[in-house]
C-alpha cells in the first residue's frame, strides 16, 4: 500500500521533446496540415532507413494490414495463417478484407510463429502467411518464406513492433517478403500519435496502396497541387481514407532521426534487466537468436511453473510498489470474435505464453534508478523473508 515513490512508474512512455514540438509548429504555420509534403518526406526517409524501395504512410498499422491484405488479393473464403499470440489487430486486418485467420502456435522461446507447425495448418484455401515480429523480435522469416515459396503462398509481415529490428543482417522492412506493415502508436518505439507505414519492393503494389489509402483517387493532393495544369481526378474503385497527416509525419521525421539512439538505449536497458533477472530461477528473460537483433519495443519475461507467485500476483505486488506492468501478449483466439474454432487444444504454447508472461517497464527516458527499483522489487519477491 505505501510506497516510497509518489508517482507510478509507467510501463511505457513515448519520448517526445522540443524538436518534435518545433516540427509540429512549423506544419501548423505552413497551412498544410493533412497528407502533403511532410508525409512524402517521411516516406522517403523511412524507405531509406529500412532499405526499401517504397514506403507508403497510412493512419495506423491496422489500416496498413487491411490494405496489405487487399492488394495481396485476399478475398472472402481465403485463409491467412498468423499467430494467435499477437495484438488483435493482426487478425482484424485479415477479417476486414474478408479473409479467415488460421492460427498457428508459437515457439516457446521466441514467442513467434513456429515454422515447424505451418505445413499442418495449410489447406487448399490458404493464400498467405502473416508473420508477426512479436515485441520487436524478428520471426523466422527464412523458414517461413521457404515454406511459402514451396506452397505458393504470399508472405506479409506484421512489423508493428519491429522498426529498426534486424534479421540476417538486414533491417525489417527491406524486402524479406512482399510487404511489411509498421505501427507508430505510442506504445511502439517511434510514435506519431497514431500512424502506420507499409514498405514493399514492388512498384505496382506501392502505387495501388497509395491510391487505396485515399479513396482510390487517381492523382494525389500533392501531385495536383504541384501541377501547372488543371487536373481532374477519377475514382476507379472503392478506396478508403487511411491517410496520415503532415502533423504526424513531421513528428515521425524527428523521431526517425532519433531512432538509432532510442534503440541503443532500449538495448542497453534490456541488457541491464537480463543481467540481473537471469539470476532468478523462476523468471525467463527474452532471447535473441543469433540471426536477429531485436529492438526491445517491450521487455517481456515469463514466469516458470515453480515461480513463488502467479503472474497476476507479480503484477499486483509490483503495482503496490508503484510499478505498473502489463500482461504479456494476448491470445486472439480467446476473444469472442475469434473463439469459434477449436483453437484452445491446438495452441498450447500460445495459451502458456498468454498466461505466464509479463511486460516490465522499459522506455527511453527510464532512469537507471527507476530500473533498479523494479529489479529490487522483483528480486524481493523471490526472497524467503517475504511476508
Ligand atoms: C500495435 C500492434 C498493431 C496495431 O497497430 P496500430 O498502429 O495501433 O493499428 C498490430 N499488430 C501488432 C503485433 C501490434 O503490436
């Protein structure tokens, strides 16, 4: 009940400073606040950072996933393989396009889709695999793409959490697959308030994505504005308003410049966590396979079976000490829209992870003393003199 600290330590907090403020003011004063020159500049900078030919900014990763599914040709009746251990938006993006998510269980140590379980989930209706890089750790893309190539399936990445993460020496967003979808929600490392980005190597997909995000309009506002001739646009299919604003893109441009430093900081804080937490027998820190460099968008640990407390007790104990945490990744198949299938029996690792993982505070401006407080409290839980 009583705590030595007055404010609760948050589990995450975006790092937004004066440079972001100045950038937003500039846009406000420019008179162009909707999708325009800042969005175009953010797309170019983002494409260069990840090493993609094309980057298309949208209003969120959820809308990015929806458009990716549409341009991938996902239609009613088509099945898309994805993990259930993910944020619900992963499955929603498939459903918006009329597709059916088919859940594949995860690997116990990486929390990502287990490639050895993919073949068994493929049916004649399977069209694509949506690989999620959970909490910023790249999925086993090589194994997944091997299967997909063999079986004639498309691979799309839900890279919501994976900005700056590296797989086999290349950043996520480079064309490992057909498209990668990123999120700029404040819980992610780079934030624009809300926002998303799709990267692809395919010029045709990129052009279609650009049209669909603004009602399938044949000319962009920017192109029309820049043209010396009167341009009359046409609308050749039913599109969407999934645009990012220039206000958001201006923040994104600043955040993108700061990204390498922000990722270094997170990796450093994560290594401090792991150093001490790996001493505890009842907590399993996150892993980093040799072919991956993760960004530690979240620092998630798992409680073993003989932990002295349950996951929810641990969360409460920490909250009592002024530390807020979150349960680990959710299991989509447990939520009512997705409960229909006989998923529970087929997803034992997903269930285990959803029940026994916890996300500890980790954010750019977290101090060492904040972190030491978290570590001290967790260590106290395992001490025998606990009340
Ligand atoms: C956050 C998240 C999303 C949704 O991103 P939004 O930008 O909030 O729409 C999708 N998938 C995963 C794995 C996420 O973590």
